[in-house]
């Protein structure tokens, strides 16, 4: 299983990473015992007729004929980001007139993205001015090769997202309840398909919004479709200005699966040719690859030598760093960290989000990292033990 990144992700809380896919079949088309699917580096087409291998060349040519290609990711998977970089290079070779849209940036930082592509900002300046740690917070090292590729080739970067507060407002008030002046230009989303609504129901059943009552489900659906719409609009807007361009979207997999999310909104906005691509971890059960999960999926195998990750999502706190959530099976969970804990010191030093990330990245395999943690009114010492190198 993939290890979540050390991260703060206030704009990613509704990502559909936990969606339970319905109608799944094994690669042979019949139910069976758990089995790995294909080999790392292999493409599988997931058409109506079933799941079957497809050559890389065929996938590249199919995608190069689209107006938009959406590359769904697990935000904390370094291997997914390597795959995305490979796809950018392949598609750019075939379609030089390209733009790349990123879920990671809200619209207000578009001028900063423009300055980055123009070559006027350093990495440090770019990450600071886009408020990376505050707005997104997943490991910037995974994304920087994508940003550098865009700058090296002068490929426009598009900020696809909106402020988290807008999605929260739609979730509380419904789309019509949010004043138009506060919608950041987001137009009314197309209604979800019955299949998407069913998927969202699965997510809702495990979401904190469920505790507020069943009547909150319609607003939960509106919030998700408004989020999909928000990210579709900059892509459609760029294509309206440059009809011959190809826009590649770097998005969470939940916005891409089955074409229910951003692709559905793009088609409502008049973008008819949309490709959807995903990765699939070789260690995961092949039976989860459903028909029409995407146009194709790419089999990956995460290397054992990835940099160390603590496995928490973080938020700034007055006394240090608040743990927003803890990934199952992570170093943080094994150490006893819990959501709501506030990390006060790291190895005796005051805790800061950027400081913790840097310390973890430098942590050798097999070593221990002491943390002072405040849980309610109680302070405790917790030791994060990083596993030895396999």
C-alpha cells in the first residue's frame, strides 16, 4: 500500500481517495481471488468490453488526439508524479501547443505561476508565494519536476482550484445559497450522473458531514460537483482562447475516475474530447480495475527507496503543528500520533511545518525522531521510528 506523505492539505479534504469502486471485475472479466494485475510499466485499457493490455504508443496517440487529458494521482505517491512527468513529455512531443493545469493552486496565484514559467522566480520564492505549505502541503519534491518541465519548455501553467472556503460554503449553504460575488466565477455545475451520485454516497457514509444528518447529503453532492466545475472552467477557458491546444490536468484521482468529475463538467462546457488516465499499484488487487474506470490505467510499483515520510496531514497551530489526520499503517500511526494532537517540539526544537518536513526528509532509515506532543491538556513524548532500509 502507498504511504501518505507528510503534508498539510486543506484543499484536499474531499478527495475521493476512499471511493469503493462498484461493478469491479478481475482482468479476466470474471470474479476471482485477489491477484496482481499486469506488470509495472504496462498499460491496461479499461473499455466497456473489458480490461485488456494496450501498447504505450497506442495510449499516447489516443491521448494526443484529445482536447484535454486528465492525469489522476494519489497526491502522496512519488511514483504517480514520475508517471505524470513521463506523460507530459510524451504528449508535449506530439502536441507542442500545450498547457498544464494543476489542482494544487487556487486561482488567485495565477500571476505567480506565470512568473515561474517566465523564469523570474526561484524555487523557494515560488513555493513561498503560492503558499504551498499552507494551501496544499504535500511533498513539493514530488511536484517540482513537473513545474520545472513546464518552465523549461515555456508551457503555460493554469491554477485550477478555488479557495477551500468556497467549497465549504457550498457544502453548508448549497450552490444557490452562496452569493454570486463569492463564487469566484464558478458557474452552475452540471448535475451528477446517477453513478457519480452513488459513488458520492459511499464517500458521504464515511465523511464527517454524515454526522450532521442525512439532509446534508444533497449539499455534499453540490460541493463536490462545484469543485469539479471550478477545475473544469480554467481548462475550458484556455481551450476557448487556444482551440488547437492540448490541456493536461494534474488532479486527484477522485476527480478523474470513470469520467464522473472534471471530465463530466468539461463536456457540459463544450469540451467533447477528454482523456482520463490513472495509475494502479501493482500490489493492489486487480479486481479493483473496473470497466471504464479510465481510458487506460498504468501499472506502477512504488520503489522501496522513496524518501522517508511521517504519514500525517498538518495544519499550523499557535503552539506548533496540529495533526489533521494520520494515515493508516504510517510511521505516525505506529508512533501513537492521533488527529488533533499538536506537535510542540521536534528533537527539542520548536515545531514548524516546513521544519518538520525538512527534518523527516533528512531522517536516515532505521532512526528515531522524538516529538513532544500536546493532546488536550496533557503533554507527552512520542518517538517516531523510521523503518530500516529493506
